[in-house]
């Protein structure tokens, strides 16, 4: 068996399929989207080819560790792909006839539906992991056997034919809205992100972050926070963010004095917030626009300030921790920053303002991403180092396609879940249960909702996690009087934080692979550093002005400032440090003030602000002796005596 030739052939298939996938998206962005049955089926068909080609290549690659029975694994991979291609191809070729039957299903299509679900679950298992497979399987079993469950969760029962009609042929199943979003909006923006990373724009963002924070206490950790927020604009996934910024920030944090677990935890928390940062937002923003029937631009505007608050609070946590541990400054005051080199490469960021300005001027997401991609391709040729050569073009297409695979498969699997939820009405029952358990109390309902989102979101990509919790949990908050957009952003935020919540903390595990630390310890520390950030969604539920919806600029400004103050208070209470170590009483004082800043009542905010000023005065002037203060000068700055 000629392994190198087989690997070369598979690489050719991967490159060709990736280019076809990207080409279909760009063609649709400029000339218009094909009918749903064609666009979504073609998208999923190419995803199946990519997944199988990657699986086969791994079994032939001599550089990878080989497991037992490789021949059987290859046969199974090809068998799954064949089944998936036949089932999807039937939708692609016969979409008009299927539409004309209005969901009526033939016995042959029942078999095809079962075959597609098996192939889809196998592809999900290979790329995303078992959680989404087990969850979707549980929903299918619920659809088939839910009539045996007691009230209120039981239903009248549905046959295999009815379930397959809903999941395979129905517009609310596998080929529903989530897969449609992946086949249109998501792929275009992911291509833009891959282009920006390949041309070096991502490195420019990290250089800017490092330059801005290098002279600050705990600078590398703050660089990780700032860099991840900037990278989040173009990557939108926690794990990708960790793997992009982590190799730079984690070694710098270790060098400055953080242990490996703390360095990994800070990077994991910082990267997780990237899923909130427009324009990508882990692809969830585009799905949210469909679910809430709200424009993407409105969602991006609403999400921006909460994302800034998330990172501001995380910066406060990192700062208090750095001062408490006396982490030195990495760059001394006399060193210079090579801003000229950074500015010379700033042209690589030009596609971002083009993309944003087109959105602000009312152009569609697809067309905006199309012209931003064109701009990224053109500006790359301004330098030989960044020029998009044919080889780099293929590498970019493959990187983008590989990033699209988990999103597309998660959306397709989530379509299975949505189909069952729609068929059985379990979503309404679940929402009713949350309202009943909370006793109609919004604070209790919010806590229950967040816990539910953390559990349901474990091990899932952002898009899939959001689809699930938006369908099951968000309606309960709306029933309790929370605004539609605030409710959906709350559940998105809560599900997103599952990336750092044990036992399945994907971002923490990715950081552990770079930091060479204990994954569970990193996940637990990430929860500590992200603890104040867990409070951020409560701010925009109790004070929706932060979302900028139907309010004045003054109201937005006041809400933003008080949210920051509340987050800083929460950070001080959690770390136990503010200019010096806090006593139990002063920590409780900061915690109470953080809660007071939650409300939208300016009088309570003013009172909390005055109380905060008084508490800071007490902490800095009366409570601590001089030798207990944040001691320390930065290690890299010499004392006056040394300077003499």
C-alpha cells in the first residue's frame, strides 16, 4: 500500500472540497443564495466529504499514532460517508418534489433519515465529541418513547415515520435554520477570520495588545486579556482563541511569575469572552438574529458593551491578582515600543473597518463579508510576507473549512434537537417548569437558568449550545418579563461560560495542552478568575440600558460605568485584595456594593458609589499598615537608592 500517494490524493480531495465550500459561499454572497434545499444540502454534503477525508488521512499518515484495525476504521468511515452522501444527495436532487409533498414521507425516505442521523452522529463524534451526540440521541428517544413518561414531560407518542418526517424532511430539522445560517452567514465570516490570521492581522492585534500592557503589573496576563478580546473579533471560538493567542501569552505569563495553572486559566477565561465580541460571536449572533427576528447589527450593538464589561472585569481580576502576588513588570520604564513596525503592518486590519462600515450602512452580512474578504486578499499583496499566494490560498481555504466543520455539524445536530422540541412541545413544558420552580421570582429564575445553561452547554460549540438553551430556557425568562434580546443574550452568555466550567471545560483543556498543566486545576482556577464575569449577564437583565435599546446616550453611559464599578467590586471581593489584603468585613462590603450596582436606579447607584468611595478610603488609609500595602514596586523598576 503506497501510503504517501494515498495521503497526497486525500490532501487533494481536501483542498478541492474546501475550495468548493468557500466558492459556494462567496458565489452565494455576491449573486444570491440558492433555494434552501439546495444551499443547505450542498453545504452538508461537502462537510461529510471533508470529515471523511480527514478521518481517512489520519489512518494513513505515518506520523500519527495508529490504532488497531485501521482497515476496519477506514471501511466504517467510507460507509458512513456513503450513507450521508446518499441521504443528503436525495434532498439535493429531489428538493422540489419533497417540497411539493409538504412533509409527507415515503418508507424509503424513512430509511434515508435514519441513515443520515447515524452518519451525522458519527461525523459529530469525530469532530466535536460525544456530548452533542448523546444529547441529540436522548431527544430522539424522547420523541419516540416520551409517551411512557409521567406528566408534565410525557406526550402522546410519535412513530418513527413521524419523527423522521420532522427531522429529515421538515424545515425545523437537520436542514432547518441553524444549518442555513452555517451555510450562508457563518462560512463567509469564518473565511474572513481565516484570511486575517493567515495574512498576519492576528499577530498585529497581539503585538498591539502586548505593547499596550507590557509596562503594567501583570502585563502578560493583561496582554492575554486584551489580545483575546481583539482576536475574538475574528475567530469567535474559545478553543481557537486559546490555540491562537495562548502560545504567545502563556509563556510570557510563566516568564513573569505566574505558575502554569494560573497562566492557563487566565488564557482560558480571556479566550472564552471572545465569543461575545462582535462581529463573529461564535456564530451565535447570526442564529440569534433568526430566532429573535432581529437584525444582526442590532444584536452586535447590544452585545458590544457587555463584551467590553466582561473584559474590563477580567482585567480587574488579573490586576488585583498580579498586585497581590507581586508579579513584576515585564518591560521596564526605559524600554521603547516599536510602534513603527506595528503601524507598518496595520494595513492588514483594513478589512475589519470595511466589514463594519458596510454593516452600518445596511448591507447584508454575506455581502459585507464578501467585500471584506476581497479587501483582505488585495491588501495581502502589499507585502511579500503576507501575499496570498496560491499555496497560502489553499491553506486558508482548508483552515476556514476546518473551522466551519464543527459549526456546521453542531447546527445540523442541533436541528435534530429543535425538530423534536417542536414536535413534542417540550420547550414550553421546560419553560413552565423553570417558572414554577422559581416561584415567579426573577432572581431565582436567573440562577436556575444559568445553571441549566452551564450544564446543557458543556462540551458543545457556542452555536449548538445557544440553539439548545435559546429553545428550552430563554422563553421562561421572557415569560417573567425579561426583554427578548436580554433573555437571549443572557442564555448565550451563560452557555458560553460552560467553556471554563468543569467537568467539560473545553477552553481550559486547550489551555492545559499549551501550559502543560493539570486540566482540572486550570478549569477550577478559570472559574475563580471568571467568577466576577459570571455576574455580568445579571447586569444587563436588571439594567437593559447597557444593551443600548431605546435609551439615551446618558443612560447607556451611566449603566456602563456602574456595571464596571460593580464588576470591580466583585473582583476585589473574590480576590480579597484592593491596595492591600481585605478583611472578611471589607470583602463583604465590596460584595454588597457589587450587588447594589446591579440595579438601574440612579439613586441607589449614587449611594453605592459614595459607599464605595468611603470603603476605598477606609481600606487605603485606616485598615492596613504601610508594610502590608501592595508592596512592592515592580521588580524591573529600580528603587531611588539603586538609581543613585
